[in-house]
C-alpha cells in the first residue's frame, strides 16, 4: 500500500517569512495530492490540491509543487501570518483511497 | 462548497454504553464516506470506508463488531461505538466523497468521545 511521509513534524517561522512542508509517497499510481489545514479541535480543511498531471499550483500565498519522478510534493506558504498557525496534513490518493502524512504543526511567531 | 455535518460534537458516556455518531452530507450525495480516528497531535487514522447500501470495509486492526458502521442512504452514515471503554476515548472524524468528483473529501467537524 501507499506510504506517505511528512517533514518536518514541527515548524516555527517568524511572521512574514515563508514556510515549506514536504511529503513523499511510495505508490507511483497515486494521482491526487491534497493538503489540509486543521486548527485545534476543528475539522481538516482542504486548502489546496494538485493532480498528477500538473507540476505546480498556486492560490494566493499558498502553492504546491509535485515531482512525480521523485515522488514528492511540497506545500509553500509565503508571507506567513499568525492565523496560518495550525497543523497541516498532506495526503496521497488513488481513487477513493487516501493516505495521510503524520502532520506538521506550524507556528507563526508575531 | 460542500458541507458535511457531524453530530454530536462532544459526548461523554459511561463505560459499557454505546454511542452513535452521525455524519451527514447536507448539500450533496456521498457515495462513499470515511471514518477516521485522531489521537492528540497525531494524524488521521482511517478506520473504515463506508459505501451506501453495502457493508463497510474496515482497516486492519479495527474491530467491526466494536465500531458498527451503517451507510443507509446517500447522505447519512453512522458510527456506533459499542460497549465503549476509556481506551475508546478519542476524536472521531467523518468525511464524505462527492459522487462523480473522485478524490475530493469533505470533512465533518469531528466528535470528541470521552468514556468515563
């Protein structure tokens, strides 16, 4: 089955700096890679996703890159703000099977 | 956007009782629903995949007689924790996959279960 690894597990950045979270996956057949943001005690919210036929996708301050050859994908948050503080999960999916990373706790220091 | 409602948000029960958690897709039909368990500061652990009108598929290590899942309609799936014990205390989250839109999952707000 699919194995998704996520790094780092914790990340602290100064407000305004960029944050990068990386994930690797093992199954080359996976074709959909969403990123979720989960604030404490709340539901995971889809913030951005990318499909395997695209190498990069951007939505305002958030971007995701995918390297299919190396089987890794990354979340990039620029100009971080305190409200970006949360736990972020990556996932790799094929069909209706989802495999989540272990999460990254991001803290943005004002 | 698609909305998934999960109830209750928090439940406290005595050891030995059963607890039912509901997951509803409010504005779309969900052909597939998923149930996750999440421990503090940990990732989402898939418990089972629920397809409307058929038996749920449980992940390895998840007791199907302990965690009963019913997906009776395209908008409702329920998880019943039977004979709950303190070790079942956790955060349970459902998600729904929209029919026709493969891959995209919409999450419920989660249910915090505390078993005394």
